[in-house]
């Protein structure tokens, strides 16, 4: 049973708009803080009040309404009536309110809203009597539809289907073409759906409507799409949502009314100047949902030039005040402009970079703050390839370029299919009439999104830009039929589910088949070492990368094994090779060398060949990386990768016996394979263990590297090799390996009469190594191999876990992210921190690096920066991302940024 104390919130439950400001987003939510701030600035904001996140958290934790909440709501409602000169539920002067969610961080469309709360039969009748029949029934049907879906949990598709049926029956192209009589009929039919599925009509008592709507908004915090969105965006689950209760102003009140969404700059390209959509005689939900294709803002200027000038002035005020791109919702009611919301605008990755740098150019922010306003994930998107130019191709269809990029995949027509096909490894393009918040899972799974309706500020467009997905909206002539699993275009073109299409989100075009893709201009400019570009986005990326390089404290190295990879690494800005794996030298036909080594068949010859191969490859790699360090990791293969498959070899021997005899060499191969066979090779004879059992491999690899170093230095090359011992669990293993390695290096130096020193490091990739870091630090610097450290800490296989259970764990909210993609800070990260701390206590100058997949993951780099590693080593294409993110984290950690914006 919930006690009174458990149901009482710690902070204020209700605040009026004039009591808040922009600094109170944690309490008022982003939307409420924005309304309060705009009120303070004197912008035309409708009056209202906010139920705080404290009230929501108390409701979520206690399962009931916190004490005193509704007393405070009644008091605030009375003040709202005085300010508006209207009364809640009074047919003579009706006050209707919107009940809207508002989390601290923007979660567009992920939680619930109920508009026109307070509409009743009596209010509708009074409005009809005053000559506003269409407005009355349009507002009433909206309340019934939203209340039924949001509060009563009725399938929204039932309302949508009835609306579409009525439009088809009456030949109405859009909702706006329905007259008062049709809307009155629709309201009655919607109420019939409510009674049928909920057992009762929408309440006629306005306060009951309000109370249920507020609770529904609270509950929507833990709705499936909200939880999925928070997991993707890294938003904590315990923040709760505020509830904004604001006087309704009506864009659906005739020709001189309308609603719109606009940005202070283009959120797709970042170009300066007001940008947005406008719908006459419509409420704001019509613009955001994409149910009607909106007009450009210029249409408002044509109809009401004075209003556009007034809106533009408010936009300039907001951008100057917030020092960033602002997303603004507005309504015009009978020629009067109202500003309903402002927030930092979702933007494409290209726009994020351009806007940040251009604001710095304008002196609004400095480059440090500009750097904190972008991130490595956005840069990762900009490094993706684009479609190659083809003059002979004609698009199947065109629409609005809602989110840039190039992607292809198989068409799917619902989110469930998109997620299922993606889980099978397919690339998909999600096509919908328009998307809703319920489609978030599909938007997340798809490579690209196309909609037949909606504008550049529709739900699909906003969410796709935030996710970095390619998106085209408002596709002309596209009819999507999710039931028949087919899309059609003018001219008799049909596209069944599974058809491959290519989507160009930059041009707003859709093509048949899979188009050729070419490198992105950003990646090309970085590889060429350009410092300036006429392309505004490329120029911005280059400027922020250069600034990040000047600010970062983390070194950026590459995982590279071949000269080609080394060349790419240098072009992308690597400061050396932090991990050169050596297993590739013995793959393919060369596997037989390891087999000869373990069978004692011509062991000396096999070792000689291994050393010769290593010498050639090390020489080429060192020469390519002249002047920069190259860290060579000694052989670390699960031995089974280099031996025949035991089952296949056993079958071959059995068949040979059936034919009359088995050749001696085949018998010997089978005996060797059986001898070295392991049940769990990933935890078996590999790394330092293999080097201990077959130390001759150390001899061959170290001698090859030492010889290559001496020869190259004799020819005047500045080469800087280092060695790394893999999979060490105990200091004795490291000491034994190091002793042997140093002996070989000394022998090569004596032979050539040269001074030669090769630094030796150790891979920390087992929990025991992390726990005994103080001992290991006495003998070698560390490189954290977080791939194996994650496997051995979690006790799961990186290769098998995703297919077997990790996806199910994420779906069940057991895991928020894949621990092999983003570092598990509380488990694997704790071991890294422990090893770093203990290692540096024992050896203050200890060098620390990280070279697993996490080293190139933008979400993990902040962790490594806090721990204090010296360098990160990642695959060459991810180097610009690490450079950028390392600089960004240095700024954030130093506190040098002034008032960093959050653009999630």
C-alpha cells in the first residue's frame, strides 16, 4: 500500500509560466521552460501553467497522484481563467486547454498530447449557435480522437480508418474539405467507437477530462516508443515528463487562421534564414503529423505579410537569445499570431556542423562551444558515401529532401517488418503514408524512410534528421497500401514489398534498384588533407576537426595491418599504428605453415618462411608509417583457425579407409588436429599461451621486426616499431615473453653492430590482467583490448551473442546497448579504470592506450577521456570521428565551453 509520504513529491508540483525560465528545464521540461522563457521575453505566448517533473516522478514511483497536486492545479486553473477572461467548461465563454508532455530533453512525438480539453456537448452547441459550426465540430472530433487513443488506449487506427472512409465517401481530398455536417457526423461516429471499445463516452465534465489527460501523459513516459527513443538517445529513464496545460488558440478557425512549424535556419542544409511549413485553417498537429502536405512559409507572407514580418522578428529574437537554431511552433487565430513552443531544433548532421561554425563566424559563440554542439556520431554520418552522379537516370518519384544521405534497400510498409527484416541482416527502406511516434522502431531499423504525405517539419522528417536517417517526405503521387503490401505511383508503376529502391535524401528523389555509391565529399576532403572548401558543410567539418586537434589530449592511432590500410590511416590523420595484428600473414594458403610448425614437419623450414613473410610485411608497413610509431601485436590466433576442421578431416580419413587405405600424411594430419583440438578455442591456446608453447613463433616475428628496423634505419628511414604481448593473465607470462623478446632484439643488434631498442607493451584484455595491473605495470605499458575484455568479463561470445540473445535482451530492456559497441562502464569500464589507476600508482609514467572497437565508438570516447588513456586506436575510416570527439571531450572536461547547448 502506498503511504502518504511516498506519494508526496519533494519539489513544487505546479508552476505558472511567469514563475519559470529557461534554466528550469529539469523541473519544467524543455517545452515548459521554453514557454516560460518566451513569456519573459514578451513574446505572444498563450497563458498557462505546468505540472512539474517532480509530480510525474512521484506518480511513477508511487503509483498514484502526489498529495496536493489537484489543489494546486485548481488554483492555477483559476488564475488561467482570470488571465484569459474565459471559463473552463462555460459554454458562454469557453476555455479549452492543451495538455502536452514536455521532457527535459526533446523527445519529438514520443509521448502523448490531448488538445481541445474542455470541449463538451454544451460548449459545441454554444459555438454552433454563434455561427462557428465547422470550428466546433472540428475541435470536438479532435478531442474525441485524441482522448480515445491517448487516455482510453483505443487503437488510433480505428479513428483513422473511419476518417479516411468518410473522406472517400464524400470525395474530400483532405480533412480540410470536410464541412460542418460531415464533421458533426464524424464526431458522433468517433464517440461510437469510444463507447464500443471503452464502454463509456468521453466525459462531459471538463475537469474529469483534464485529470485523465494529465495521468495519460504521465503514463506515456514509460510507453514503448518513449523507452525505445530514450535508449537510443541515451536519455535517463528516471527524469519523468512535465505536463504543459495552456490555453488553446485555434488555427482551425477559418481562412485567417492557420498553424505552422518553422526554424530560424534551414535544419537540413544549415543555410541561414527562416524556414518552415504553414497550413491554413489547421491545428498544429496537422502540420507535425503530415496528414496534410503544408505550404512554404512564403504562403503565410502572401496571405498575411504583416504576420510573416512579425514572425520573422520573433525568430530573430529567439535565435539571438538562445544562440542556436530554434524550432518554433506557431498558430494564427483570426489574424493574431501566437508562439506556442520553442526548442533547440533537430538538425541534420550537415546542418549541425554548418550552423555551429557559422555562429562562431558571426561571433555568437566561440569555436570551443561550436565543437561541443556537434559530435562524432554526426560526423560518422557525414563520412558515409553518396550516390554517384548519373545523368541518364530518371527518378521513379520526387518529394521533399527531408533528411540528407544516400541509402538503398528493400521496401517494407510497416515498422514491424522493418525491424524483423533488419534483424535478418537485410537493408530496408520504410515506406508509409506518414509516420507516427509508433513507427520509431521502424525508423530506427530502416536505412531510409519515404512518406507519401508530410512536409519538411513532419514527424518523419524531424525524427529521421535526429537519427541521421535518409528521408524523403511528401512524395508526389505515391500511394502506400500497408494492407496489400504494395506501393504505387502514377503511370501504373507498382512496387511490391521487397522491391529494391534507392533513396536520395539530399535531392528528394527515389530510384528503382540499387544505385552506385561514391565517397562523401567530407571524407574525400579529409583524405586529401584539404584545409578549406567552398562547400559550407565540408568547410565547417574541416574547421572543427582542426580545432579539435588543437584541443584534444588523446592521441589518435589506427588499427592497420597492410600498407594500403596504413596509407588510409595517414590520410585520415592517424598519429601512428596502435595495433598491427599479425594473424593475417598466416591466413589463406599460408595456414599450412602453422600446421607444419605444430606437426614438427619441417619446423625449421616453416619458421624460416614465417620470418621471411613477416620481414617483408613489417618492412612495407614501417616504411609507409615513416616517422610514426607502429605497435606490432604478436600472434594471437585461436589455434583452430590455422588447423583443418576436425570433423571434415575425420570424414576424409573415413572415406579414404573405405577406398582401401589412408596415406601416412593424412593420418599424421588427423592425429595432429586431434591433439591440438579445443572445445573452447577462444579461451584456449592463443596469445601468450601459444607463444609459450611454441616460443619459436616469438623468435620469428621479433627477429623479422628487428631486422626490418635495422635495415630501414641503415637506409636513412625514421621507423619506430614497438611490440605488444597479447592475452596475458599473469605477470610471469609477461616476464617470460619479454625476456625472450629482449634476447632476440639484443642478438640482432649485436649481429649488425647497431643500437636497437623496441618498446614492449602488454594487452590488458582479461579481468585478471586488470586486477593485477600494478604487477604488470612494472614490466610494460598497457593497451586495453576491450573486445576480449568484454567477452571475458561478460562471459559471452562477441560472434554469437547478437544472433543468440543480445537483441532479445535489448528488446526486454535488460540491456540498453550492445556492450561490444559501447563500453559497459559499470563492468568492463570499472576494470579499465582499476587497471589505469593501479598501474599508474605503481608506475607513474605508465603509457595507456585502447584498441578495441570501443576506441572508435563516439559514445565510448568520453569514458576513455575521463580515465586518462594516452591514445585510442581504431580502424582508419573512424579516425576523423575519434579526432573530433577527443577534442570535444577535452573541451567538455576542461569546462571551457560557455553554456553548451544540448541538441538531442
